[in-house]
């Protein structure tokens, strides 16, 4: 189980080469002009949602933008975002605007995938959508070179840590090779990026209904606080 930015070695190498040729605003413009999923007939229209171009050392990766995010053009602007920013504030990252300046907020896929067929929440992006959008996230990570990735939700967890159950990931910090590390050991490790999983803050998720899962969230936020307090200047 390896900590990876996803995709195969060739894809990561290509993303790294591309990132070396672009500035972050240029990469954002390229992503904003993407029509891959529309051409493939997977979504009706493309409206990629990106944060302000910031060279943050921490990258938070969620699943996909929601309807509210598509409407306002800003990541994590809906109800789930309000919960997320409360968590980040508890972890020592300040209020929402402070957190937005400190953490680069992105997602596995960049466009709203549409509502879930069941009517509960948003549709989970398909493997085809994830594959078509893979290069964008690869390029973001290659350009930013974060020291910490906060993986929010099962899709992001699987992208960076493989098929690990949420209850075995939340509350822990992982280094290269999927090795679990304590906060002090994590910061002392030369391996980057570190990965800290969080559950998805969506109201459609019932994972946090269990008291033991809420306790794991508390452990994760405490671990994040310890990392933030001792964060490298990067």
C-alpha cells in the first residue's frame, strides 16, 4: 500500500514535466479550458472549480465540487464546506478565509458530476471521469510539491492510500509506503508528502453518526493541529 499521487509512473512523470513548464496560474487556465469529460459524454458541461492560485504547502483533496460550488465558482462553498472549515479551525488553521490562504483546496475531479441517481447527495464521479481528470491533479501536486496532503473522503483516501477502510485511516498520519507515523516522526521524516485522511463532511455521509468514528475525527484533527504547529516553512 503506497502513498502515491495516483496514476502510473508514466503519468506522474508527464505531469511533472508539464508542471516544470507552467506557472500555477497557467496550469489553472489549462484546467479551466478542459472539455475532456464533455467530449466523452460523461457530463453535460464543464465548469472546473479551482481555488485561488496559491503556493500553499498543504493540499486538501476532496471528491468533486457540488452544485453550490459550481454556482459560486469556489471550492467547498456549500454545507459540507462549512463543516470542513470548522474542522480546520479546530485544527489550528484559523477561520475560513485564513484556511483558504493556507491550504490549497482541490478535488479528484474538477467539475460538478451532477446529483446522485438515488437523490441523496451528489453523484460519485465515475472511474472514467477520474481517469480523464487524473492528469490535472497530478500536475497540481507536481507543481506545488506539498509537504502534507489532507485526503477528504473515501475517494481521496483510495487515491493516496489504496483500498484502506476509513476507520483504519482517519486519526492516523501516513508517510511513503503507507507507513503510519506519529506527528513528531512524520515531521522528522524526509519522505514527502505526508497524507492525513479525514472523513467527508457531507450530510449525505452517515460515517460520523457512530460515536467511535467521531472520536477518530477528533484524533485526526488533533494530529493535524500538531503538524500545523510544527509545520515546515514551505
